[in-house]
C-alpha cells in the first residue's frame, strides 16, 4: 500500500520536474538576445558573424528549440548536465560544490521555523483569548510583512558594521580554517533573516488550526465526558498538524524563492546565489542545472512532508479522501 | 438526584433560558421536550458547564446536593468523569477521526474508571457483542463506521460506565427509524437493568411516550410545564403543550 502511494508521488514529482524544465528552457530561449553571444559568455563585441555562426552550429543553437530541448533532456537523464558556458567546468561539479551550503541553510532554517512555530502556535492556540493568542496575531503580521532583504541589510549594518561581531557575507572566512564554528558564524545572519520572516506566519497558521480544531464536536463530547485535558489536547494537536503540514508543503516553493534572495544578499555560496549569477551571465546550461536542482529539492521536500502526513493522517492511509 | 432552580442562561447579554426549574428523580427517565431553539441543549451545556464562550449561567442545579453551576473546574471534571455520562446527537462527529476506536472507547469508559486496558478489552468485548457490534471495530477509525454503529459505541460506553446520570441530547435525531427503535430499547434496558437515571432531550413526542416517565416542556427558553408523561399526555396544562400533542400524526 505505502510503496504504491510513494511510487505515485515519485511519478508526480518527475512529471513536475519535466514541466518545470520544459517551461524554463522555452522561457530562456524566448528571452531577447542572440543565443550564440549568450552561450559565448565573454565579451560579445569581440565575436564576428562567422564566429557566431560557428558557435551556433557546433552547439546546435541553430536548430529548433524543441530539438535543443530534446537533446538537453536526453543528456540530462543520463546524468550529463553539460558545461557552464561561463566557467567552462561541468555543471554537475559546480552544482555539487554549492549543494551542501544550500542544504545546510535550508535544513537549519526549516528546523528552527518548524520547532519555533509549533511551540508558539501551540501555546497561543491552546490559550484562546490570552495574551499569547492576541500577541501572536500581531507578531505574525509584523514578521511576515518585513522584506527579507531589508532585514538582511539591517542585520549587516548592525551586527557586522556597527558591532563587528558577525561576518557580513560568504560561507567561511577567507584564509580561515573552514571549521564548524567559522561556518556557524557565517550562517547565523542569513538563517536568522529567513527564520524571523517565516516563523510568525507558520505559527499563526498552526494557532488558527488549533483553535478551529478545539471547537470541533468531538472535543465538546470528550470534555462533557470528563476525558483528561491532556488526552484531548493530544488529539487536537494531532488533527491540527494535518492542515499545518499541508501549509508547509504549499509554501515550500516560495520558501526556496525567498532563500535565493537571502543567499544573494549574504553571498552565501549556495544554489540560489549561483542561479542569480547564472541568470546575469546568461549561462544557460548552469541555469537549467540550477533550476532542476532546486526543483529536485522542492519535490524531495514535498515527498518528505507527504510521508509525514501519511503517518499522521489515517484518512490518507485508508484512502478515505478519494471515496 | 438533580434539582434545577431559577436557571438563567445569557449569551452576550441576551437571555436564552429564563428562570427554568425542573427535577430529575433517581431511577427515572425524564425527558426535556421542546422545539428547536427552546433552550434544551443550552440547559444541558449549562449543567455540564460546557457553555460556549460569552455564555453565562446563573441559578441552581443541585446534583446530589452539589450546585454544578458554582463547582470548581476540578470538581466538575470529577463529576463528569465519575457520575455523569453524556451521549450527543451527532454520533458521526462524536469521536476524534484520527484515533482508533479502541483508544477512544477506553478513554470514554475504562480509563474513567481506572481499569487496565486488558480489563477494558474483556468487558468491552462482551458489551459490543451484546450490541451486535464486531470486536473488529476496536481496530478501526470512526470514519470507517456508520452513524448507527458509532451511537451504539457510545451506548456501550454508557453501559460500561453505569453512570448515576445519563444525559442523552437528541440521541436519535441522526438515526433512521430502525436504529431509533433499537436505541430507545437500549435506553430502557439501561434504566431497568442498571437503574440508571436518564435525562433525555428530544423534540420527538413518540420517543417521549415510549420511554420517559416524566417530562419537562420548554418553549422559548422557559419551562412551561412539568409532570408525569401519563398525566401530561392525558391532560396537558399549557396551551403550548397541547399544541405539541395535537401536532402528532
């Protein structure tokens, strides 16, 4: 049963990746500019017409876009992402250099967002009408209204420029030992910006789910029959976690979108910063590799969330939603 | 067993039950009857101190000499846990959809009495069998069972707990005629075999005449008549009661 369910999700994920790559490929080629010049990556002024034609012929840029996409897809499914037109190195090598940093930033921020929002949302949701309840509504609006890049600049000017206690950019000190502490010092500000701009809204969603669940009929019946408060709260939390997990799943793609901005701001050498650079230099193979990698991260994250939901929600396990 | 006097319930300043008074005698089935909005369910919510936010109850509701309306939260938890069992109208939504029936039936019955899970299983298996429910339902979730099965599960818990007072709030309104009849028989059995006092809230006069000994008639938040079912059916004293009785097919 579960293997069939996972199989379905994986197939859906592959279809999503295929659609994303297809759209990205065509949108990139629809962008203004000469593909040969973009592919050359250097100073376009130095290319003459013959050289442009030669580049187009050698790299098949003169063929229809659909044929180019087919060729790219064929190579990609065999694990060949091509070469960066800017750096001349294999795209896969560049991606693997960047992937650990993005994974580190993503896992650390997601961990603190989930732990923080569960704590805040539960306390506020379970104490309806309390100061926690009212306070969280205000805090969540404030935190989700702050633009990450603005908060990032504020952090840099305060913690790096004024106090000088945290590095303003990079993933490790130049000439440093590259150890754990060095990494953590560089991670603090970008991670804090992402956490602070997300935790409030996630907590608020859980708070509302708990309040909705607390008013359900079965809670009234349990209360009327003297079921222990702890037992009732456990049931409420379990059920409230289902829409909460759904919400996390729905916001994962935009979460990655926000992380791209923060990576660029703090020059965090991750996939997001790489993507921004690749777009600026029109490095098509690298852009496609980056999009596919981020797409894969999103799809994998959603699969993990789906698996957790499968464990939490018996209706999903029993196929009750499809009946 | 239960004496309600001058019970008034206000929601956000608006009076929904006014100065109502009635008694529930031990070992009897007393029915509160009235149309929708007459304040029947709100009265029960006040007795169980589970009124919605913004609602306030005043007056007296003496249960075995203790006024439920001014009982502390701890006292009320203890009373609800050990002396009163309540069956609600909507059986399909009376259970947590994400928790298996065994766990929920245990918290509603064996857990209340401090029984071990093993003791609960033995006793509940017998009760389920009596109620023509398979023991397999213990391994199922509420959404896998019908409304009728879930209502019988609640009855099983009531039989298990054998409370001093069983409150049944419109328990048959979501059941079909066959299940309604079965349910009424179960209530009678509970009353006759275990001597359980029952407070039955309904708007169905057929149910009242079939099962209740005494009745309380409510209209627009007020108790307009109380007495034995036989007497009131024979000679209704209030015009509203008369109209209710005349409305029967």
